[in-house]
C-alpha cells in the first residue's frame, strides 16, 4: 500500500518500485548530484515515536543504551534498544522535543493529483479517555494536547519496527506517567544528502535550501554520548544525522507547500540514494529482518557514540559491558562493495573459507551503487582477511572499503589473562 508521501512524490516525477520511490527518472544524473552537489531524497523508511509525560526522561533513560536524561532541547543522539540478551531490537536516533511542528488533525482522504488537495475530507480529533493514560501506556489524546503533560522525546527508527517497539516499550510503563505514540503518519520525511551538504552548512558558499539547515556536527568516533544538532525553523525540523546527511521532518499536509522551495537547489532523488548515504556514513539501520540478531558492538554502535558505559542499568547492559571490558568483540560492521547488480536483502548470510559451510555474518543494509551495490555487512573479525562471499559459500565476493570513522582499539588493555 502506497503512503501519502509516496503518492505525492510519484505525482512529481518519482518512480515507484516495490512501494518506494526508487528514482526520479535519471539515475545517473541523481548519482552525479549526490557525488558533486545536493540531493533531496525520499527518506520515508523511518518511523517516528513520541514519548511524553512527567516521567519520560527517566523511563527512556532506563530503557536505552545512552544517557537520555542529559539531553537538552535541540540536541539528539544515537542510541539502541536491546533485548535482555544484549541484542539490538532497534537502532535509534532520539532527541528532546524543541518542539516538532504540530500536524493538523489527520484526515481520511488522500489525493496525489498535482500535489493539490493533498489532504482532504473531514477533520477528526480522537476523543479523550480520562487523563489520557491508556492501559498500555498509549494516550488517546492528540500530540498537541500531550504537550501540556510534561516533557517529550522523539525517537527515529526503522518504519517496520515502529509499532513493535511502541508495544514493547508500553509493556514497561506500568505506573509511570508516560505516553507513547506512533506519530509516523502525521509527518513527511525527506533527506538532504550529497557532497554539498557539509560545504553549504559550514561555508555558505552556495545558495542554501530555503529550510536553512543547521550546521551538521562531525561524525562521532567513539565519543561517549555524542550529540547532534536538531533545529526547527519555518515549520521544518532539521536533524544532523551526520556531516553529510540532514533529515527534514515536516507536517504531512505542509509537503505540497514546501516541495517547490526545497527542490530549488537540491535535485529530487529516490530512497536508494538516501540509503546509500547512510551506508557510506557507516551508520546501520536495524530493520525487522535484522532485529535481535546483533549486539551493538557488532554494528559499530560504540564507534558511533550510541553506547554509554558510564550510565546505569538498561536491558542487555550486562552483556554489552562484558563484551567491552573483556575485549571480546568478535564481530564488526564493515563497508563493502559487490559487483552483483541485484541488491541483496538485509540478513542475507555471508560465508568465508575460514568458517566453511557455516555463515560468518550477514548483510545489514545494501543499496545500488553506480556499478553493483554498496553495503554494510557484519561478520566475524577473524574472517576479515579472507574472501567474503554473499548468500552461499561460492557466491559473489565482497570488496572491503575503509569506514569513515575509527573503531575502538585496545578495548581491555589491562585485562588479566588467566
């Protein structure tokens, strides 16, 4: 089923393939814009949760792998949500509300014709239920009313995990004053990426897009609790996910108004290039296919500032800390290229002669490249110096590429070997 954002972008030249905007008709030109200019990409592969209430900060601090309580408005951070066994249930980016522009009351009819009448039909506001604290921790009130109930946080994660994570978090609300809402359907998600993102934000030598994005921060390299800029201006929230990627979040009904302005200086591109940008950054997106498969260090989350080893307990903390302090990180995330043109699915197994018929890892994310595909793959470090094959022991071979950040070294330099 096509989403309203997908239908709108299709009405403005986007080509739909497998329910996503793959491109806008000229893939080579879009790649050129990515390599030498600025792209405005479909970034609708993410979901958005809003957690509000007087106990929101302490609740999330006790659930996630970073120091959520230390976040201030206009700051965000990478984090993880893990199982008790220390495996990643979701990769997250979260920030304290500053606030996000409130959406209009959701409507029941959608039209993509020319981008006009994008949202139509009767406006409907959900009824209140008592104080709004549902039995599963989900409020029945609107996001605007929830602003009156204390501080709030937004959480970005894979779209296909949003509802599962909302339900799981809700199980632990109990008597805490916390409201958890999936507000993904109320917003549009676009990504600014390409060579000019960093240059424009830092030097202003070329005309900036009308959104006036905040300067991105450098990609963190193992910095504990690294912070990223989050700014709201002209009805658009801009998030510096890295030095080369800015995520734009705006109310869904405002997309037709902002689209002409946003595309004045940025070439529209499909979702594949947004995924490619994240892969080149070395930042994995855990999806339903890879959930509960990797510990955070196997996805380089410690190198991305998404683990805080100084904070208190959270689900999986014991295993994650033991991996660090005993120096037993046996798997790492690698950037790789493959000449195979058919893009492999997430969780496709990897093989190495070192491990014979047994898989040594899996693909986390993959996207088309100019030739073949580029991917993030997690596999055993002991196999890194041997050929890595995809899907089968004699399958297509990977070419490893350098990551844009350094991995932690000497994780346990003082460990006594018994």
